[in-house]
C-alpha cells in the first residue's frame, strides 16, 4: 500500500520539476517579447466564448496565438481558430490541468518572436490548475454570473494564485439573481486588492476595458519594444 508521505514526496518532486521548466518558459517568453496570459475557470464559465471575442478584437492590431487544454475533443480549438490562425489543442486525457511540459511541447515549431500575445486556455477546473505554473506573465480566473457568488470562498486557492478576476456572462446577472457586490466582496475577501472586471461576450459589456488592460501589459512588460505603439 502506498503511504501518504510517499504521495506527498512524489507530488513535491513533480511540482518542483514543473516550476523549473516554468521558469525557463518565462525567460523564453520574456526574451521573445510575447505577453503570455493563461485563463482558468470551471467548465461552462464562458471562457472560450470570451477568448474568441477577445482574440477577434486584439487580432486587428496584434499577432496572437492560443493553446487550448481539454480532456478530450478539439472543439474549443476549432472555435478559437475562427479568431486566430495559430491555435493548437492540447488533449490531456485523464489529466485535469495543463503543466509546463505540455506547454513547451505544444510550442514546438512556433517562432515566439513573431507573436505579441499567447493565450493559454486551461482545462475547465478550479482545483488542479492552481498548483501548476505555466510560465505565464499573468493568470486570469473567470467566474460566471450563472455560477453563484460563493465560488471564490469554495475555491480560494485558484483565486489566490491568479492576478485578475473576470466575472463573465454579466448580461445574465439579473435573470440568475446574481449579486454582483457579494461576488466582488467574496473575491476581495479571498484576495484583497484583486483587479476585477465584469464582462459579457454576448453584448460586449466590459470587453473594451479588458482589451485595453491586456494591451497595457505589453507596455508594462516590454516597454522598449512597444514604445510609441499605443496612445
């Protein structure tokens, strides 16, 4: 029988190996000047719809690519392919998250210096992805208005390991009797000072603000490269 200490030891080794590779990826992304943003959420939060609309908007001015993680099928990659030519599916099988090794393998053959943004859509899960650094510049967690206001309290780790929270499907807030202020309060209770945006992929609410914020990350991370590109 496998003992609990043994499980902890194996898990610690796996996470350490992942962190080493993630640091290497982060250095590679930084040198290439590509802004890498990952997205995590539970299934059905509207993550793919949001990314499709965001990529259509940003694709008018920037060179973008996306990696999409799912247990099975390439449905989400096909959807994002409508907004961007460079999209690759990562099929994880029984694994409920992406890791740095999967990201490194999926990047094979891509010239990162030819990209401005790389978006990573993680497997729909609010537990496993919180432990795995992917080398991203920013992690964004999504919570939809149809999920309830207490998700941050139930899954605090994913909010604590994220940089930005998006409340999606905000156009459905009234129908779902979603309490915006309670949701914001719960997010800030778990992660004080966290940046929060409310968005709707359906009617476009909040999309311009998020788009501008992400573009700002290019200025923050790669100021010399992007000097004079933005107003």
